[in-house]
C-alpha cells in the first residue's frame, strides 16, 4: 500500500500546502507513464472536516468540480487527478494497493 511505501522511506504522504506545490506535483504526474492518471496525497475526511495526518485542517485545497464527494461512503482520501486537461483534487475510496503516491520527507 502507498502509505506503507512512504513509511518504509521514513516519510508520509505529502501534504500539498500551496498552489505552487500543487503546480509542481501536477507537473510530475503529467510526466509519468501515460497510464498514470492520478496520485494520492495526504488528507482524509474525519467525519466533519478534511484534515492532514496531524488532524489539522487542510491549509490549501484544489478540489475539482463537484468535489469533494461525501455522498459516497468510504470516499475519504484525496488524489491529484487529471480532469479536462488540468490537475485537480478528487475524493478517493481508500488507499488501494499498488496506487501511485507522493511521499514527503522533512529534511
């Protein structure tokens, strides 16, 4: 699972905290294998708010049209996905095995 992969690097899923960071990570997804259309980032829904791993509210969001989708049970994670030629955040159902992730390490 992606979170395990990050943990093995002594890292965690990256928390996008600005538009600049969003643009940088979007450019990386755009350069990946043509089959790759999204990558998971840090952020979960805690039944009332979207929060980071430390339970602080997301400092930045870049939701796509109609997002976040809370009407579907289990859609509690966030991925950066290409929608109509641009990269936006979408809700995702769990961190599925073998999905692409962005890991972040504080140095």
